[in-house]
């Protein structure tokens, strides 16, 4: 027997609205609406589209509240749009690039949405603010800074709301940030409670008893090296038990021999933690990766349901985190009920259901040298939401496959051994290189997973791994967009394609459905990008920066609207060259290192851009001449679009960067033999 939960919002109620980022109930991305169903979905057509100038990476799940859609763009800007006509009602720009411009360097410009409660819309901003907006006008009601002024943390996830509280976490674990979540009063913005996910310096005392317990699982001076464990996306409210479940992130530094002397589980990294929703008090935890060492995280969406397992009824939560196992946990007590591989996983043989601990393969902690296994740090499933249907009893997972070679950073570890500073640089004593080893690496799929039987029921393969989130409906349908721009509607029971639409740009966001005056609509944001830049050689589908408009698309039965003309995909690199420039190989190598540590996250590893969130510098006219690059980098001219300013780069560094870009352009044009220096720049 399977059942979904009641509505998680006090206002508004009913399945006509999509009032929370995870849907009407339990973060399942499931809707009870069925006017659009497997019998008539072939008649689904475009009702309207809205172009969003200036946007590139669109990850948000829109909210639909009483005939209005609310969503965010990549720079935390909020839009309100009439849900029937597509008319823009208001637009709010928090101008994050003016407030804390350095934060643009810590993460690619993305945002996954807003929360709604009692006439207010709440957004977390890249620079760390939580802002309450009047839902009718878009004017700020209050704003609070949730991060310390000297932190390297950022906010990209959507807030969650319940019982007059709005909760927000943050990112930054890759740089060693200490994770926490904070609840604020929805009317005043006053802090109600805060829960830290990892312990601080014991000499300062422990904020909660749970932190003293967690400190027993760490060794050394972790508060100096960095910890990680940030809550940058997954938070699920349980109205039946009045609990909040949070999913915590990876370690930082990655290498446990740096942060914890290779000892201890390091709670609460890579964990699901249950908190009392009123007080933030710790109740229980389940850790998916004790002593995390691979950039694995439990930040995928956590879905709630009631189901029968082994002849007994359980209130469960489900998660498919990056490590490739699908977990079913009793949400009353934190007991593990099931954990099996939903894709290619070789870092562990399995999970011991008695202890809840993974059965790790030998050598995976790269302490004896480089080791290759699946999945990569990208994960078998990343942030793109899965859906769960209580009608079919299946979870629908946006699956990815990619291998990685893990090794210690020998240079970092040697410096550490000599007494060098334990800086919390990205990676921290570990190096990861993503690889294609077998024929399915770099590819993706939509996997229909049976959480009771712990097996795949059906699977639809995709040629690329970086695809969109999922929506399931009571109409027997599952909707998902893919990297090639096709928006699919599948039969939820069989996986047979029942409908598709060419959106003319790759999709990474999840769709929603809602009704207005008895008419059911399906909406989705179309804007390829986000973390695609980190592995562009695997996920480049030919979308060019600034060529394909970013859009909000809305469909209904009998819709007749047409998309405006859109530039087609183009996989050819239109590289520019200055034949008069003579390359200096030493400077090319210096520029490769500078690019890898400052530019690759957005412009793409080894200069290979996937089209967003930033352009391919081999094609850039600004990067053609060193003089132009020297003027542009410190100017901040593109800060409103997410491009940081680099005022500290010396003339010699800019010269090296220019040489590296020009060398890469010549490789693309076939005027220069490919080199390992260029191909390797920008690895994890």
C-alpha cells in the first residue's frame, strides 16, 4: 500500500496550486491532477511562452499560486507571471553582484526557486540574504543576511516554509565551510532557530548536544582545516510528525587525511538529519557516506510517503543521492529499510541493512594511489529532482553515468607535511578526473525505480547525462526535459513515450502542473547550463552562449501557440585567431593553471564551453587581444550576468591567460597539436 502525504503549506491549499518547490505534498514532485492524462496527452500543445532576456542557466521549479507563477533566474532575481496569459506582472532584482561581488567566484550563477507563505514570496540570494517580497507587488517586506561577512558560502537553493517559519541553508562545502540551516519568522525575519550540521571548535562550546555527539566522530583540528556538510538544496517538511529532514553535503577538504587524520565518521557529512520543526532540535540521522572522501553528498531531494515493506506499514523517506544507492528510511526512527544500486556503482559492494553502513571496496579512499570507480563526483543523480508517484509506487530518477579517477594531490600533501598552511582550497588534498571508460559513460537515463522491491521497472536512455528534473501526475504521466531540448511525456507505468515537444534548447529544470479556472496547465523553465560547464566535454549539446533565448513554456490541451524563431544547435567551435601572435609555451602553461582555478567552473574545463553559464573563450572577441582582456577582467562590466571581476590579476597573469586561450583556439582550428596541458586544465 502506498500513500502520499497531506499538503505541506498552510496557504494556499488544494492541488490546483503548486505552492512548494517539491510539489503539493512531501517533496514528491507529484500532482493529483489528471485532466491531462495518458489518454489525451497527445493533444497537449503550447499555450504561451515568455522570453527571459539576460538569463542563461534556469534551474528553478516555478510555484503556481492562485493564478500566478513565481520563479527565479540565475542571479536570484524573482519573476511573477500571469499563469494563464504569460504576462510578466513584476520582476525583482536583488543586485547580488553589487552587494558581495566576490561571491560570484564561489559558485556558478544559478538559483533553484522561491517559497510562498501568506502573501509573501521568499528568495535566498547568491550573496547570502533571505528576502521576503510582497507577492502582489514584488516589493521587499524584509531582508536578513544569513551568512557571516567573511564566509565563502552562497545560497542557490530554494527556501522551504511551514508553520510561519521559512528555512534556508547554504553552499560552500567545497571550500571548507561549516554547514547549517536557519529558520526565520515569516512575518518579521527574526531568527527562530539554527542547526549546525558539523561541530565547530570544542573550545568555543557546542551549540547543541548533537554537536558534542558529532565531535566524537572527528579527529585533529577540523575547525581550522574546514569541514563541509552544507545544506544547499534538500529540505523536506513532514506535517504528520512536525519534522524537517535535511540532506547534507560533501566534505571540504575532500581528503579525510587532511581534515580528520583519516579517523572517524565525520558526522553529519553526507547525511539525512531529522529535526524538530519548531525548535531545530536533533532527533535522528542516517549517514550515507561515513568519512566522506569523494564529493558525494546527500543533497538530492528527499521524498515522503507511507508504504508497506516486509508486511508492515512504514512512514518512509526516500532519497537517491549522488553515491548511486537508493535509500528507503523509516522517518519515525531513522532505521534503514532498503538500499540498492540504481545504476553503475563500484565504490561499494552494497549496504549492510543491519548496520546501515556501506560495504566499501578496497582502496577507494585513494590512500594507496589513484583509483577509478563509479559514480563520479557528478553523481548517479545530482540536484535535478526525482519524482515519486503513489499511484504507480515508482520513483522516477534523472540518472547519470560517468567514471572518475581519484587520487591524492601530491603537491598539496607535501606542502602540508612540511607545515604549510592548511588552506581550504577547492578539493583540499584530493584530485578527481572524470573519465569515459565504458559505452554508457557520459550518458543519462530516466529510471523508474521500485522502492519496495528495490529494482528498476523501466528505463529510458538519453545520449547526454545532464538532463532535467521530473514531474509525475495522477494522469498516469511522467514529464521530463532533456539536454537536447526535447520535453517528454511518458506513460508512468511502462515508460512508453506518449508525447514530446521540441523546446529548442536544453532543459535542466523540473516541470510543474496546476489549474486555473478548471484548466490544467504544465509549465517548465528552459535554460541549459548550470554545472554543465564543469564537464562540458561530456555534456556539450551544441547550445551557444546568447544564441538560444531562455524561456518559460506553458502547455494545455489544445494549445496552438508557436515558439518564436530560435537558432539551431551548433557543435562547431568558431574559434578566433591572431596569426601575428607568437605563443610562449611557459606562459601557456602558467595560463592553464590560472584558468583551471578561476575560470573553468563557468567557461568549461579545458576551454570547452557547453554554452552556459559562460561563453566559449576561444570564440570571444574580448579574449582575442591581450589589451582588451586586461581592460575587461578588472572592470566588472559583465557582473550583472554573473561574471566576477578579477582586479588582482597581474599583467603577467593576464598575459599567461591570454596565451592559454589563444593556444586553445589554435587547437580547435587545427593549427596546433593538442597538448595534455590544455586538455587537463580545469580538472577537479
